[in-house]
C-alpha cells in the first residue's frame, strides 16, 4: 500500500466499487454538511493525489490480471473438452467434441455466424446522416 490514510484507502475502495469519485468521497468521509460542489472538488483533488492515483493504478492492474482470459487459454480449454468428448465414444461425447471444435473455430475467426436481415434501409438518408 502507498501509505494512505484509512479514509484515503476507503475512498479508493469505494471509487473502484462505484466508479464515481463524489460517491466514493461521501462513503469515505463525513460530508453530510458539505455542499455538492465541495464534495465534487474534494473528490477530484483526491483522484489527483499521486499516492491515490498510484494505488488505483495498482489495484486496477491486479484486477485486469485476475480477469485476463486469452484466446489461447480458451482454445486450450476447448481442445481438452473436445478430447474428452471423443474419448467417450458416444453420440453425446461426439456432440460435445463437435461443439467444442466449432467454438474454437469461431473464437479464432475461422467461422463467422451469418444472419439474414429483413426490412429496408434508405441508403441515401443513411449516407447523408454519416456525412453530418
């Protein structure tokens, strides 16, 4: 931790949870008698504090690392499922294997779902809207 006070750490945690600096300030500090503008300004000042900014950055990096899922990881997992399906030597097993292989193909951009659209579009109006 970057030597934050308990209230600063509470602000950081509340900000990460709510995504709203003013709300985080209200949760971490006694702001009942403060004007909205004062709360907003104080929250902004906290976000600009180098120690708080560093702590937020560290916690965000950790969160990204914990939730990082790559195409390679998913492909590996689906390959294991496909192999297990083939090992069962049953119709259900082959179905699992086939679905896993199709998911791998989609994940890697080898198969693209196509959808048929119905209705009409006024291309002239659409192009005019894009030009604005």
